[in-house]
C-alpha cells in the first residue's frame, strides 16, 4: 500500500499540528539553540520554509546488484582502513574481530544505500533483525525511518545511505560501549570519506557519541549545525526512541527539515564553487 504524504506525516504523529513556519516566524523553543554549547556553527532552525524536493538517482539497496559491495576482496591486513575501497572495506568489516561484539554476531552490517548520497543517516547498531538480514534498520524502527524519509520525499537507496555507529549487534540490543564504538569508528569514517554525503543526520546518543564525542542530552544538541570534515551534521532522536515517545516525532520532523535546509545550503555552496 502506498501512503499519501499526509498519511505519512500522520504516521509520524505530526499532523495536524505540524505546518511549515513562515520566514519571519520565531523559532520554536524546542529547536532553539542554547548558548555555550560546543558547536562549530549554529544555524537558526527556523529559516525560510522549503518545499519537498524529489532527489532520486539509481537505487542501491540491498536487493539491487549495486548494493554496498560484498565481493570477497581482501586487502592485506597492513593496509590501513582509510586506504580501503568499498569491496575491501566490506570484506574487512565482515571479518572484523576488533572488539567483543564479533563473538555473537551472525554477520556484520556495513550499511545500505546510494553510494553517491546527499544524505547519510547514522544509527546505533544492528538489532536482531538487522543481524539476521545484514541490512540496517529493517525492523520496527526501520519502518518509522522509512516513513520519515518518505515524508521528505526520500527513500533508502535514493540519495540516502544508512549506517550505524557499530557494525555488529550488541548482545540483547544493549547500547554499544564506548570502546566498541571507538573500535568501529574507523570504518564509519572511511564510509563517510567514500560516500561524501552533503548532510549527516545522527540518530540517537550512540551516533552522537561516536561522531561528535559528546554525551550531552540530545535535546540540547538538536537544532544546531555541527560539522564533520566540512559536512553539516544534524542531531535528532533515534527512531526506536520515537516509537516509545510519540510526541517527540514532531521534534524529529523539525530536525529533518533543518537537515534539509543544511543540505540545500551545502548544495548551493557547491554550485557556486569555481570550476
Ligand atoms: N537500530 C539502529 O540503531 N540501527 C539499526 O540498524 C537498527 C535499529
């Protein structure tokens, strides 16, 4: 069944209360930046309203032959992660034994999506279903993520790549520990270097910890424009949290619209670069 955009927004719990802000309307308190936070650039979340755009390219999802590569191409172990191309990176992650999470995984879950994305969404780590299928966000939280993407006129695999802070399932779906995230970080960094996304959306505390080294409450980090390697980074709630805290879906929607404004700025800035 295909949902209308209204139905998708309703599914996210953001109708009828959500509407796009007028250009000079004040910023909602929930999205207002707080002074004194560690942020490189802070943008007002309430800028000119923007219309949804369709950003579609060739899909690269898991059932497509163009999926994040899974060939068995093994680079010698003395080749640094930051020098690996996709096939070697996928093989290195699949064989990784850098932390104890490898002991109980069925398989490592590298990520899925368009290898030339505008958007990179980063979650926490695979759950049971992701561990079984080898693809991130395929359970209930993934369904919500797909609906959030659809509300933006996006879809996984179409200018969107989805990854996690850790590639192996933490037992019992516990939060990954700091050393586990640190062990996995080079893989995520390499993915970002290869993907070159135009905007990164951190979903939940683990993604924030791994990318921003910040353990503050998420609410204090939302509505701000961070940067990683010159790429705008936006913080929002994890979809699994949103499933348990339905009223916060509206805030997550604000975050996504903010991320889209950051993306559009990045694209516009890229357009104006001299050739
Ligand atoms: N939660 C995550 O953070 N990642 C997944 O892939 C699935 C659920």
